[in-house]
């Protein structure tokens, strides 16, 4: 029994003096490294989420990049601790990554464009945008694509390459948006009375900004009507409600005041053929 114990003790001691100590050191570094990565990842996520200049998409991306770099660094440290040469591994890793990059040019291009979108922020989740003729509310901004929900509740996925190569109109970016439409009236209208009616309606609507000032002027002599152009600046969130309400309220007001809105009319004259003499 004493001989077995001695042999076991000698074996353990030989293991610790040899490669075993290196393995234990590597395990300790692995555990400590994983713990540090978790702490750093939480700290970066907390800091980027609290930042007013960084939205949720950018915060998630930053956290993922920091974690990826930390894992790669930890892997290199472990390889070096175990006694392997990191130079050859880094060279091989670089060759593999180059081959992958050449085979995934379009995907990596879309990834790069996703990073550009996240940090330049031409739009964010919740904005109503038009991307190359496709309109909808931005649902998600991912590293490879943008998801839109159209007004008829369809889901549209647009690759980031297409987004950055298209004309992007953000209807939600500015707090105010100009509303413009034409009000046609009869040629015998009392212009002062008409202006008073329209401006009264505009002043009563609190959703319309007073700066810039509302505009209502005669802009065209039409074939059968005087065409007045109305321009006002409602809050962007209330744009469509203001437009439809104004159109209905203007029609009601003009009818109440006896102001005619002309419409095209066609007079038909029937000519009877003359009888033969």
C-alpha cells in the first residue's frame, strides 16, 4: 500500500512539474478570462445603452464586437500558455479569413453597410421612410438588412447594400412637415372673405405651427376656377390627420359661407336635322 501511494505521489509530482502545471495554469487563465469577458461585456452594454448618442442597434453591435475581440485575445493567450507558437496560428487564421472574405464579398459588403447605417443613423426604428420607392415604418435595423412594415401591413426586407445605394427619404426626422394643397373657388368669390374663412380654421387648429407662418394665396387662374394654394406646417406625427381634417373642414366652411367650389361642366347642344324641302 505504501508503495502504491508513493508511486501515485511521484506521478502527480511529475505531472505538476511537467505539462500538468501548464494545463492547470491554462485552465485558471480560461476561467479568469471568461469571468473578465462577462464583466467587460456587461459594462460595455450598460455604458452604450445609457449613452444618448448611441441607439440600441449600435449598442448591441459594439457589445458583440468587444466580446468577439476579447474571445480571440483569450484564445491566443491560452495557446501561448500551452506552449504552442501563436505566429503560425495567426498566419493560418489570417489565410482562412482572407479566403472566407473573398468568397463572401457581397455578404461582407452588406455587413459593412449595416455598420455604416447603425452609426450614421439616417433613420431609426419607428421612423416612416421611403427607400428606393418602397415606403414603410422601420421595424428593425440589422447588420445585413433593414425590415420595413408597409402601410398595408406587409413585411419588406431590404439588403443594406440596396439601402445605401438608394435615395432614402425620412418622413419622421424633422418635428414639422409642410402640408400643401390647392383650394379651387369660383371666379366671383370675395377674396377677403375667403381668406378670413380659411385662416380662421387654421388658427383654431393647435396641431398647426405658427412658425413658419401659414400661407394662403391666389397662385393660378384656372380654366374654370381661381386656385388658391394652402401651405401649413403641422407636427410630423399629425400630418395625415391634419390634412384630412383640413380638407373636410374647408369644404364645410365654404358651403356654410356660400362660397362656390366650381366643377367641370359639359353643355350638350342637340341639333335637329333640317327637313327636305
